[in-house]
C-alpha cells in the first residue's frame, strides 16, 4: 500500500460478509475497496470515519422493485427513479433491479431502451433491469437483450385483465427460448382463472372490502401456479426464480424442488414476514393491498423456517409506492385498488430487527439474504454483494443499537403513510456509500443525485446456477 493517499478510511468497525464478522479497517480509493487491514499502517485519507461499535455491510441489493411503475404507458406510482433511489440509499440500499415491462405487441428492446433512458439521468444508486415478457412476439430479441446486460426475464401467470399473463403453452415456449440463450426466468406465480373466479363470486356477494382481496387469492392460487412453473422449469431445464413467495405451501414447493436438484431460487418480502391479513382491516386497510396478498401467522412461521434452512435465498421489497389518492382513499372495491406498498427504505432495519435481534440469525446470514445471494443469483457478484478488495466500494455503516420508530417523518418517500407505521426497531443505517461517494449520513441524503449507473449483467456471472456447458 506504500504511502498511498486514500479517499476514505473506515476505522475500527466490524466488517460483515458471508464468511463471518471481523474487526478491521477498510480503505476506499477511486470507487473501489482498496485495502482491508488491521492497525495503523501509516495511511491517510481525505476522510477518516471512526466506526467503533458499528457494523460495516456490503451495500444492500434489492433485486425486485418498481419505481415509477407504468401501466399502459402511463406512470401510475408516486415515486420517480430519483426519489425512489434516494430513499433506497437512506435505507442502505446501493443497487436495485427494476423492470422494463414489454407492452404487448411492442419490441421489448424498445421498452428496455426507453426505461433505461428514463432511469439513467435520475438514479442515485446503481441499477439493472429485468425484462417482463408479456407476449410471444419478439422472442428473437432475447439474445440481444442478454448482450445488453438483461439476463433475467420476468413472466406473470396472472393479471390477464392487464394483458400481462402468459398461458401454459406460451410459458413452455418462453422457458425453452430463455434456456436456449442461457438466461433465467423469474415468475409472479398466481393462478389467473382461480383469481378471477373467486373475485367474481365475492363481488356478486357484495364482499368488496379490502380483506376480500386476500380471500380472492387464497393459498391454492399461489401453490398451484408455483408447482406448475416448477414442472415447466424441470421440463425445459431453465433457471427459475420464484418472486415474492408468501405461503407455507409455496416455500415447501421451493424446498422440494431444490431437493430434486432443480435450478431454482426464491424470495420473500418483509411485509409477508411482519404483517398478516389483519392489516386489511380498519380505515387504512386499503393501503396495504399488494399481490400476492398478506397471509396468516402459520405462513409467517413457515417462511421463517425456510429462511433459516436456506430454502429462501433472498429478501426483496417489491417496493411500489402509491399515494392515498391513487389507491382510491378507501372508497374503491378491492379489485379496483392499485396493488403495491413501499418498503425499500425500511427493509434493512426491519429485517435486522426481526431476523437478527428476534430470530437470532447471524449477521452473515442477514447479509447473504440481502446482498450476497441477490448479487450472485442475478449476475452481479462479486462486483456487488461483497467486501472484497478490488470490488465496488458500496458500503453501509450500520449502528446496531440505534433505536427508531417507523413513521413517514423519518423516511424519504413522497407519501404520508407507511405499512410498518409505529413499529419500533433497534438498528439503523447511519451512512451509505456508493462506489466511494457518500450518499447518506445520519438520516439525510447528502450525495450526488445521479451518480447511479446501469449495471450490465452477464450470463457467466449467474453464480452457483451455471448451465452445464
Ligand atoms: O402488488 C404488487 N406486487 N405490486 C407491484 C406492482 C405490480 O403490479 O407488479
Ligand atoms: Zn409480482
Ligand atoms: Zn413486483
């Protein structure tokens, strides 16, 4: 290291990666982790941070978010890439993967280029995009998309009323094509016919309050669709990632698929672990609608078991922010309420409090679920998701003893409500660094506003899930 002058030295902290926790100093230069060392070494830097009693995590990676969600070409969610990524940074998140949604009949490459053009000038943190495929046209664009760095392709088994779903024949064909080019598929799994059937029955009975959103999508809706797409993945050999698993049955299916050697991974979200159907009651119940819906205590316990045994690979937020007005101010029947809740700024502190403080998972397990596994599943590791020398200096300094009560006032969303309102947590991120740039300090976004870059992902980096050559 000689007499190298550094940008930042973080001293006396406890570094956490998937191998363990260890006391060391971490030096940053030119956006990269330059050295990890003990003692003084005579090094100096523009900024020296004393991180005594603090934890040093690799930046959190949220590979399932929806900023400025578009429907039929119109932005319908409340945030922008700018406000969303700044809130994310304040929550310790340094990389997101959002979605370019193919409009039926339109070239997905065009949708991807437009989404990227929109995000590029706005993003405060690094980002990538999955491509949501909504029809069978333009399958020949898959290799071009892969060469552009889009290696994961989303599909929906439901949302026929929004023209998003693929039928079984289409799914099989789509899986085969993605497999041919060595990509992966990622699924929102709910049985569309069942949803429509239950929904119509409930509406006919006049049952339109928010709680009936959950009743219209009972467990079997998720279980059937997950089992079906697992069979299709087995048949075609494609790598499959199961989005937002909510049920005991869904997480058990993932467990058994892994046992049988399928190339499959899965995720759940903080809201499925912390909230249940009761959140649909009361005057603000309508705000908490998302799909799949919130479940029961038994499902929460089952999901927790599947996190602990390593079946569930990652925690993501499915962040999708709507104002009270855009959710209809409590006046709409459940099937007309826009689906989605915010979560990106609170996911690290909520999961630290639940998984480490209460459920006694280790810090390396937490970091695996929220940084290293997402990076490796989606082809970003080790540039992201590690604290290795030479990789991007994306760092969260976390105070495990700082207590906060969740409320809109301490967060950076553009809305006045929060699904985790009044929850008390111990542990909060106090600094977030992206490639050596200080983005957040003590609850304030202070960084450059558009330092984020598009991350091209490559097939060969789909770590741990490589296709045999
Ligand atoms: O309810 C959910 N998951 N909302 C996210 C946005 C969408 O429509 O996929
Ligand atoms: Zn979804
Ligand atoms: Zn989603």
